């Protein structure tokens, strides 16, 4: 379980409160994310059902969110989060944590198409301190065995990727989870592993999506992977799902951590398919008198299609879907509309427009800096011809002494005071 590597170090039966509820007291959020994998909210937990009428099958969680169903034949008083000992079909026993019980288990079995028959194994008892110690010893062997097994696979040259190892609670059997592209002959590998680790070996091949779900991680959206938190049924994802949603066919952006197309491409696919029913298919350019227009982009939910003329491909014009349908019908009938828009008016520049003459008083005055008054000419053009009159005015103003510098007044000088 993920509780072994929890940051609080107080998971499982180590931290049982007075009420008997076990846990790391992290308010539903484990330090490593391993305690709450594939959790299901029990919305029927408040129903008070008599013990004799309770559904006797219980859902038990094992390592990395693996869940199985077991029957409570001994009528034990069990609570969600308790660890129990269950029987194994291949012999021995294993330990797990109760994740769900009651009527909601019946619904989960119907969803996963599991029949309520004699194939469902039973719960033996609740765990004791000795069982917990033996379980911890078995979990402590998992990482060293996985690293050593990877070295053996590399030495034998087998094309397979080992992702996880899970030991039984009785420490007699281990399940090796691997992924491979082709069929692998691991008969010789099983003999080597059984002789080195002194255990019974079971090899189980999983898909790349299941491998990503067991390992966990953070997706490009910033949240935990769906396959490691709530998604249990993996449906095939096609590239057509990206085309329907107008996504760029970039493998690096559309692929998840498993290397396959992201499962979230299927979440909104039905909504896009329903919206595309009202969008016409434009397989060739629209013909207008202004020119041919090509389709560049389609806004599905706003019902707008963007076109550009062949003469100016940089300018995109938004056209409603109803207008596109109308133009397609006109082109099919051999008619050409004026433009893409129904009431578009082109503004053309008028020819032979008369020039507007400005009067002298309306012209802006230009100031080119200060000049001596004697060489300055009158700014009024009507006075430029009368030069004699301007010269007389300058002489009169010069005689008046208007531009003569003022003399400085002599300040009175007082004699210095005689110092006594």
C-alpha cells in the first residue's frame, strides 16, 4: 500500500484512535496519494439497515488501487478503513483495506459485471499485530526485488519493461507487472526469479494506460492523472476525436504520460459531434464576384465560419452558418453573390474631387524662432508689398529708444562703520 511511504509515518493500524478508526489524520489527503486511489464516495453510508439484511459482499483495496470483492461469511463487524485477512485462490492469504461496503457494493458489481456466485472468496478475520508486522516485512521487499529483477531482465536481453512488484502478505508469492510491445517468452526468467528470491512468481502483463495508472503522476492540466484517481475503464481514443474538436494534430500535445492519446479527448466528444450536425461541410472554396473564399476556421458553438479571399489570405472574414448555407445553394444553382456578406457595401474613393482652398486667415501660422525685429517681415501677406511703410515704422521705433538697454542704477555706498 502507499501508506508505507506516507510522510506522517502513522498510517494503518499504527494510529488507531479511541473510537477504533484508523488513519494518518490527514483529513482525507494522504501525503503520497496512495491511500485514496480510486476512492468511491459512499452516499448510502447513512442508511440504517438491520445486520441480517445487509449485503455481505465487501470491496477490498490492495496495492495501487487494485480492488476485489470478498464475502463476509463470518458476519464480522467491519468498518471502512479496517485491514482484514482474505483467502487466495492459489493458496495462502493476503491482506487488504476495506474501501466500500453496503448496498453501494451491489451497484459496483453490476457496473463491473461481476456475478454474485461461489467464485467470490471470503474474509478470514481481522488483522492482528503479528499480521501487520509480517505484512510490513513483505512490503519492504518490493523495491529491492524490483531493482534486482530489472538487472536480471537487462542481462538476459528480454524486451520488456517491469513497472511494479506486489508481494502477498504471507511473503510466499509475488506478482510482477510488466509491459511489452510484443509477446515475451519469460519461462526462463521465472525460473531465475524463483531460485533467487525463494518465492512463487506470477508474471502479469498490463497495458501502458494501466501502467500509468499504477505509477500515478501529474497531467498537463495540473491535476492527478484520471487513470490513477477515478478512471477504471479505458476506452480506445482515435485521432478523429481531435479533428472533431479542431485541435492541432501535434503528438506531443495530444499524448499523455503513457505515450498514448489522452483519455480526456473522449470526454467532450459527444458534445462536439452534436454541435457539428448544424455545420455544413465545405469541401471546396465559395465562389463570389469578389473572388474565391477558402475556409480557414470554424467556431462550432458560435456558429461562425472564417473565410479568406484568394487575393488576400491574411484577412479572415467571419461568416454566419446560415449565410454559408445560402452561398452553397447559390453556387450549386450557378449563381454568384456579390461578396460573402449579404449587405456588404464597398467604399470606393471618389474621383475628380475638387481641392479645398484655404483662406489666408485660416492658414496655420509657422513660427521659425526669434529674429531681430529690424529684419522681421510682417506675417500678413497683404503687407509684404508695402516695404516703405514698414521701414518707417522700424525707424520711428528705433528712435524712440525701445530697444536701448537700460542703464543700471548706481547703488548708494555707505561709508564703513568705524569700529570703536
